[in-house]
């Protein structure tokens, strides 16, 4: 079955045969097939969905032949499914790279590579401005790399992780690939709900992952009231790893209300990809001393370090007032487009979520019908299924490639995609 996934004979979403059916075809016991399916689940290749049986995960952790990859959006459609920042609003890297190339000095050697002291100093100042304690910090190859190292350092296969539902599809895939179990926590516009977190704690989760702002896919941002309630709920927990993901950073134009330090074991991860460019695979990770030491130590015996050239590039971007102004302008542009689409849908009787970030989450009666109808109208959006566990069906619309003049046309298409079903509210 893994070979079939690699070759494309088994595509994401394909159903596997029932255990007894396959056992009969192969002439083996059902227990043998069940054990094989269990191994595939523990490696994150397949998922079991109750009466729907066992299916190939949307993004199984195995490289596939290029022909087996999901097809691109239909030619001629506007692609609002990718979740990438607007390349027109990213700061230019050329001048900063040229300045780095012109710097004199001896190249960094293996023994000297680590977190650059200058980068650490600026990162601490940036964290302090947002109320995040950062006496101990390190860098990782992006937010998801940091989260993977945190989970691997603290948990073992079979442990349960509380994740937002709906939540970041890449995180759901990563948790599955690590052999961990997901426990969904409902999300509203103010972040993970208090009853949802309470239920997850009662279920015995070993880790909780919270998106601080610009939650993917709903745009939720943890409010001051929600943060206070969750800090009270989490206070004193010595058996829980708390991970906060602030991937949007300064692109999210709302105050940060961190949970950092609410538990004995915690980490706050902030990447640079959304504000400065997806190819800049760097995140700064702050946390308690033991947690940061584990992540830094694991990096040292594996990849070794995050490129000091990349660290210097990020430091140069952080220090550049012109770049800071470009990021502020990008944030304002995303806010206008996202808020404009939410308002246009509201005017048409359709509720949507998109408080911060670059995505709008629209609940729909049927994802396949909605995605198909929108595609026929010239718009490619992401189905909600890869992002949710028990949440209602929805579609995710990324606004980063939209022009403000297109908002009304897209809103009309979204309304049309919901018919003939009745207008809904969330």
C-alpha cells in the first residue's frame, strides 16, 4: 500500500478495502490485515473514519512521483487555495543578500555555528514587547520544524495531542506521522474554547497546540479574556506541554495575548515565513530552560544548526525600517481584503470567519458541491476536510492573491455555491 501511494495508484482520500474483504483476497487472517492497517495509521499514511472505513490521508508522509501529486487548479481559474502570502507584498531580499555577500570575515565553521548572539538579542526584544518571556531561546527551520522537535522530545507514539478543530492541516498530518493521537478542540473567533480545552485535559492529552493569531484556517486570534481563562485552566499543569504558534507575527494586526509560562513545560514559536517570504525557513523558539535545551540539543546532533547566513538575512530584515514599513502595508492590505470579503458575505446573508490573517473560513452544506461549483465559476478554493476533525464542512478561501475589486464577484460566487441549499449561519 505504501508503494501504491508512492506510485499514485492510491491517491489521497482513496478508500482501502475492508479488513475482512482484503483478508479473503490475500488468503490471510483478518488480524494480519488489521495489524498492517494499524502500522499504516501509526506512520500517518492512512486514517480511519468510522463507517467510512480506512482512507489514504490527504498528505501522507511519503514522497510520491510527480505524476501522483494532486493536480493543480484548473487553468483559467483564480487560485485561492494555496494559503501563501502575496508575493507582491513581500520585502525584496536582493539588497540584503548583496550586503551580506559584501561583508568581510571568515566563514562560520562547524564548531562556531549556533544561534547568532545578535539575532538572539533582537528576538528577545521583540518577544519582550509582546509579553513573551525569552530568557531561553533557540532557532529552528520554521514553525513546523520547531513543533515537530518539541513533540518528539516530550511525547511517545500513542500519546494524545490537543489540536484546534478546525486547525492547520500540516500540523494534523505531522501529529499522525509521529504516531500520536489527535484530540480536537473547538475554535471560535477568540481561539480554542475553554470547554474544549477542559475536555481535552480530561481526556489525558500530553500536549496542547494553540495558534496565537491568524489561525489557519479560521483567522481566530486568542483574545485577552480567552487567554486569561485558559491560563487559569492550565495553571500548575506539570504533565502538559503547551505549544504556541505565532506564525503570522507582525502580519496579524491585533495584540498578542500569550499563554507562555502558564504550564511548567512550554514553548512559543514564531516564524518569519509569512511576513518575509515562504522560503525563509526560520523560526525563533522561546520556552522553559529544559524544553529549549532539548530542542537545541536534538538539532545539534541532527541537522546541526540553522544556517547562519539565513540568520543574518533575517536579522538584516528585522533591522531595516523600510522592510518594517512594507510589512505594515502588507498587513493593512490583507486586513482590507479579508474584512472586505467577510463583510460582502455578511451583506448576502452568509456568515464567515476571518478575524485575522490571510484566510476566510466559510461553512458549507457539502464541501464537494461547493468546491465544484466555485471551480465552474472560475475560483479554486480549498476544501475544509484536511483542516478538520469533527468540525462542520467548510471551504477555506485565501485572500492574498485577491484584488479588492474582485470581492463582490467572489462573494456572489460563494453564495451561488451554497445553493440550492438554504442560506446558513454559523
